């Protein structure tokens, strides 16, 4: 049984028609004879959506009770037992009611897919986990219901349901989205044109990135090397010179001209040391391109133009930006240069921009390094100078300057041999020395035009010439090899310095490190494999590229890291000298993997330690603070049930009052414990609405004795954006704490005032106060300051109050009261305009 396929309709905001499109697709499939059921669809009383449910089989829902209310959720077991071919599941990011099999609906969908059932679902762009901060900055509302991006990215099909902001607002105004009484509030807040435009752009860009991933995958699977200009990608070729900053800024301006343009800066280090790049300058250029929204890539390649074009075609680039050459005019005799070569070989699918700059024709900072890995043109020139040079020199000396003398003739031939060594290496130089010796013997050593030598001194001269030529050629070739080795080591050190710097700064994730390996060695895929023991199968810890291998034996290159870890590369076989750098990459990959796991384990350990601390404090509280009122209740009940004493009505009333007081204290203690538990687990989700303080604060004072608090709330105060229930609980805890420490007969002052875009509520007592160093500590759980009597609480009141206020976007601070005492200041956001009702907007609907 294979895994089912997932299709997702993605929208920018509620009401664009995702559910309608999903149901329309369900009807189309039913007409084609496919077995389709509606596993869960919420029509929100929208007539057109509700009509689309007719004709589709709807699965019964599961009913759950939670906090005295009844909820319905998708019944996964029923859908699995029915086993349709296709299930329609609305609202992929929905949070299930506690008591459901899974916490999130996308987890229900994963179970259906694993059972081989195809699923069609819907989600809004604001519910993607990675976009939570961006959406909050745009709309001012933090989305509580989210779905991991990877869940949506793994979908087999993603279809964008698009609608312009104006069309969506017209739909709302016609009552097609919300009920008429909710429309005005929604249009003036969340569904403002600016918000909808920004959300629409987010949805379009995210979908474009997903389409681009599909395109890259298709090109890789079909080995397509030509550029498809579906999106502007601009590759900037860097040499490490000062002109790089100009090129990067120019490429960024080109990318801005087309929506969705992307800049990729690449520095190609030749193993034979083509350039002497400054690591400091490259680091500056890397920071610049990342600040402009681009990416930086470091690649090793022997042929700079070919490596640059291969990289550009590999990323499906459309344009290449290069700088005008910094060569001196005479240096062009060695070749046309990188810019001209790239422009000639780019073909019709790549546009090449040559950008002028201030460093044109000023020369490179350091000379070009020579290497043993000579290009074809160098080898050809070496053989030409070694063979054709002596022949031409012989012709010149015999017809133009025939009386220079044998010693001068030998020096001229020796010069050609040295030139041949510089250009072509040892073998052309040896050939040139042998050929030159023969020519000297035949044309310049008596008897002329014979292969014999009459004077023994000339034999010695020619032998010395040949020995010197061979020696000089050997020394020149050895120097070239040493230069090549130094250049290669320099290139390796640059790669390793970038690698170590990125890892030590924490910039590279494991996937980013493996991507760097793939780019550096021009591989198709890189994978880090691990196994628990020698007999266990290999598993993939992380991979990048197309078709990563599952075992080291299947890879073109594998680098063991310890006994049970291996870095594998697929694409080509690496030369032996490259394995040293690869070994460093493998060691760093193992370090990054261990660090990621240690971070996860540290986070788990931190949470366990925090939980143990709370459990210890809770046990201490239960052992005394909860037992004290229980002991009082039990004593009063035992007394009332005793047959030995006949209690008067007044005594019975006092005992019953004691029972009631103890029960109230228990209720308050247990309530604070439950509230703190909810805050720790993140299940407190405020329902923000516009509230008047004079509606909330008087209700919060109901738990303190009459006359213990004085209230001063002006009627002219603006409304505040809060959750009414959470604010009431927070104020009640703060006031009760203040009354507890305030001297007898001195009431606590509760007042409020407006300050700019916020409202401040102050609770002032005349108690002993709190030292400055302890002001933050009083908000910690299970903390009681000073000589608070045992049994007066478990130290959760202020902690719960701060948690509730923070959840609403406010703050609580403690400061000294002039003349003695403590002042608690609650800062809340004032309402700038009417808010939409929580039940209609996209904000979370879970309240107390």
C-alpha cells in the first residue's frame, strides 16, 4: 500500500475561496467516478459554500466535551474504516480540541496519507510557521494556529487561490464571507487593503519559491543544462578584488527591476592560484551581498570561465555580471581574459554584463601564479617554443648573423629552452634541449653540415649546453610545481577558513554545510549517513542535491568519520589531493551534527530541570499551604458531626463560615496552580477585544473585604485591547496581594490614567515595600517575599498575573510608593479604533 497524495489550496486570507475550490474539485472527481468523502469541512454559514456540500458524502464527526462546552472534530477512525480514495479536509492548521488523538489537524492528515488515502486540504499563508513574525508585523495579530512549512512543502500539488484585495472586500461587503453585523469591523481592521495586499504578495512569493523547487527538481531529473528564463537569477563573478562591491550593487539594481529577482555572488578559486584574493575583502563582499538579500558561494575550479558558466547553468541563472579586466594591456598576450571567454561561450540563454569600475587596467595586486596543471594553450606554446623556436633561430643565425660565435649561439638556444620550460614544463624543455644540441652540432660546430665534431672542445661545449639546459628546465619545472602546491594550499586554506568561520559563528546549519560541500566539489548530491552499530542499516542524517545515496558503497566518494558516520558524495570521483579538504568538511559536519543534537538535548534538559523545580515547589506548597485549609475544614466538619457537644446556632454558623472560608482558599490556590500550569504549557490564548476598565476592575475587587480598596477609574479613559477574563484575574491577584501586605485600616488605592497610546492601571499599597534587587523575583512562581505567613498562598498570584498580562501584550512593573509601600503598574494598549469580533476574524478563538 503506497502513501496517499496531498493537494493543498493555498490562500492569502479567509474568504478568497479555498474551501469552495476544494469542494469543486471534490465534485469533479465524483463525476469521474472517484470515491470522495468530506472528512471535515467548515462552511461558516456561507450559503454558497454550504450548497457545495450537497451531493458529497459527509463523514460523521467526533463530539468532544471541553470545559463545559461541546465541540466537534474530524473522526479519524471513521475515515480510516471507510477508506475512501479521496478525503476532503478543511483548515489544515486547525488546533484540535484537547482529548483528540492528535494536537493538530495536519497530524490527522498525515495519518490518512500514511494509510494510502489521498487528501485535499486548505490553508492560509498566515498560518505557515515561518511567516508568523512577518504576518504579526503586517496585521498586528499573532497567529496561534500554525502548520510547519515542511508539511505544506511536501504536498504533491499546491494550488494558489488568488483574489485581489478589492474583490475580496467586495465579497465581504456583500455578506458572502461574514455576517452583516461583523463586516464593518472586519473591513476596518484585519481586512484593510494594505494588509490584504501584503498577505497576497507573501502568498505569491511563497508559491513562486515552491514552483521554483519543482522546476529545479525536474531539470535535475532530466539532466537539462540549458537555462530556462522563468525567473531572473543574476550571478556575480567575484575575483576578491576591490571592484567586487561595485559589481554586487549593480547586480542588486538589476534584480530589483524584475519582481522576484535573485542575486548569487560566486568566487571561484583555482587550484593553480589564478588570483590572490584578499580574505578580508571577500568577507566584506560576502556581508554586502547577504545584506542585499543575495547569497554567497565559494567554488573551486581549474578553468574559471567553464566553472563560472557551469555554476550559472546549474542554478538556472539568466544573467552574469562581470567586471572589466584589471589586466595591463600587455597581459592580453596570454589570452583573452575571463570576461571575453564567458561572453563568447555563454550562448543565447545567458546575458553577460561587463561592468566598468575604477580598477580597470590597473593590474592585479599580485602576479599570476604558475602551476604544473597547465592548460592546453600553455602546453601548445611550450612545444612550439621548444621545437619551432630552435628551427627559426637556426634559420636566423645562418642567414642574417652567421658570425656571432659558438658561445653566443649556445646562449641563444639555452634561452629558448628556458622559455619552453616556463611555458610548457619539463618535457618540452628536454625536447628543446635535445633538438637544440642537434642543430648546434649540425649547423654551428665544425665540420659544418655534418654530424661529426672535429674539435674535442666543441664536444665538451655541447655536452655542457645540454646539461645546463636540462638542469635549468628541471629547476624551472620544480619551481612551477612548488608554486602550484602553494597555490592549491592557499585555495584550500581559504575554503577551510570560510568553513571554520561560518561554523564557529553558528551561521551554518548541517544542510548549509553539506550544500557548501556540494558546491565546492561540483557534486550532484551530498549526504551524511550514520548507523548505531556495524550491523545496523545506514540512515540519512541530512542530505542535499538530487538522488542522494543510501549507503557509502553506492557513492562515488565516501569519507568515513569515526566508526558509524560517513560523508558521501555522488557525481564524480575526486582526485586524491582533494580528500584532505573533504576530510575537514566531514569532521566539521560531524561536529555540527553533534552540536545540533546537544542543543536539542540541552533544551530538553532545561525543560526537565524547570519542571522538576516547579514540581518540587508544588510539593512544598501542597504539603503545607493546601493542607492548612483542609485541616480547618476537616476540624469544623468533625466538630459539627460530633454527638458529644451540642452546638448553638451561632457556633454552627461560625463552623460553617470556617468551612466556606477554607473552601474559598482552596479554590483560589487550585485556580492559581491551574493557571500557572496553562501558562507553562502555552495553552493560554487571549481573545482580544475592546474593553472598558470600569467594567473589569470593579469585578476584580469582589474577592477583597469591603473598604480594603479605593477605586478611581475615570469614565473618560479610552478602551483597552485585552481579554476581559484574563485582565480580571490578573487585577484580582494583584489587588489581593496588595491588601495582604497593606497595614490594617489603610486601603489600597486602585487608579488609572491614559498616557499616549496606552493606559496605565496602578495598584498602590502602604505595606513594607520590596527592595530593588527583589522586585523581579516577586513575579517568579512559588516566591513569597519577606515574612508572609504560611498558609497565605503558594506564591503564584503575581506570577499568574504577569503571565496573563504578557499574553495580552501588556506589562507589569513594580516600583516603590513615595512614603513607603509598593506600586504595581499595569500598562495596557489603548484602542485606536473599533476591533473585529474575535469569532469572525482569523485570530484564535480559544479563551478561558
